[in-house]
């Protein structure tokens, strides 16, 4: 048994032609956040602290769809959401945040400071002020890149999943836009320590051009986020598909009731969802890691105590 950690920056239609100036900042952030997580585990920090710490760093990076980089609703506003859970099944979740700098930390406060699991919209914002967490004017989250992405989605008259390329209006074929940029994606982290304690954290801005009030899989326990005594999972991709398939809980259930390994369970669940809709990261109590996907790519990284580490974008046949 040894520690292990995995993190993701979203899954979707990431073009193989993604230019290095778009790819490298994201890869560098994954590498930096992986190092932060590894150091925290090596210094005996509890996995719950580790996943919160890593996801906070990812939320602060404008290249990913969470916190600072959150994509915009159809009204050009942000509505951020997050959830966190550990192997005791304690959990907390938030949705509809417009001013909270680090939604994942508010989700943890819901878990630890309230009798509830899930707070949303005005109630969650009021709780944030009451707890004294860092808030900022919502203009902080509205980046020029995300205004441009919203405009592209509106022109194509659709809601865009993470990393989806703009559609030309005359055709239903997926194409890359001239810059080769990708739609930015959900972030997440899972970790296990030497004692088999597990935790998972996921955070997102949702879908480009989503309806105001839409809630995705990220804050839904058992869909985008789950942890128990066997494993911890964070999913990413098309939220509606992940919710329908209860992706995160199904991985744990296959291990619990069918005796599958983490790798077998994670692969089975991802393959059971319509192709191109989901990727996930997972760790088991014994220090295994799985990062399966059926999307074109998923920004992801992992490390284990035995010295293995990986930073990847595309599926193995492309990397």
C-alpha cells in the first residue's frame, strides 16, 4: 500500500493540432499541481487537504474551466460549482457561485460547518460571506477568452461541452477553429495516503453557453465526484451523460459488489457511456491509479509512491 494522486483539467474534443502555446501552459500547470500534491502527500497531509489544495491551484489558473477560467452562461455570467468527498463518505457541494474565488474550499466548509451537503446560488453566496472566504467582483472571472468562446457557441447556436471545437453553421461536422484552441475543461483531483485514506475533489464553470441555473455532474455526489473506503473518483466530460450513468458511484459499486479491480471498474464504466462523453481519474485504497477516457483527450497527470508519474493529453494511441 502506498500513496497515489491523479488530477485532470477536463476531457473533450481536444484537437491533436492544438498549438504549443495553447498546450504548454496547461501541461505546465498540471506538472506544477502534481508536484504540489506529491509534496503534500509526502509530508503526511491528509488526502482531503491534498485534493483541496491541488484543486484550488487549478481553480486559480485561467487556462482551465474552474474558478478564474470559468466559462460563461448564455447571459455572459459565471455560475461555478464544486464538490469534495472523503473515504468516510463525508461530502460537501456548491453550485451557482458568482463571486467565490475558490469554490472547492466553500464545498469543504459546507461539509464541515453545516448539517447539509449541498448549498447553491444565493444561499451558498451568503454562506461564503458568513464564513469569510475570499470573494471578488464577478468581473474577475470573465476573461476575454471566455467572452470569445461564448460568442462562438452562440453563433453555432449550441451549448458546448468541454474542449468542443466550434461548429460551422452550415455543417454538423466537428472542425477545429483557426487557432486550434480547445474549450477549457473541468478540474479535479483524487488522492490516497499510505493508510488507505481517500479523497476526491472536482470543480467547474460548467458548459459554454449553458442556461442560467443549469447544474452539471461536478457537484452531484455519485456522478462527477465520489469516494468511499475502496476508491476515489473525479469525472469530466458531458455532464448530462455523466449524471445519467452515475459514473463515479458506478466505479465504486463495481469494485464493491463485483470485486473488480480499479482499472477494470473504471474502464467498464467509461465504456458504458456513449463514446466521446466522459473521462475520469481514480485511485484505490491500495494505491492504484486509473485515468480512462473515450473523448479525444483529457488533460491529466498522476504519480504513485513507487516512482511512476505521467502527464498526458490524448488517448494512449495518440500520445
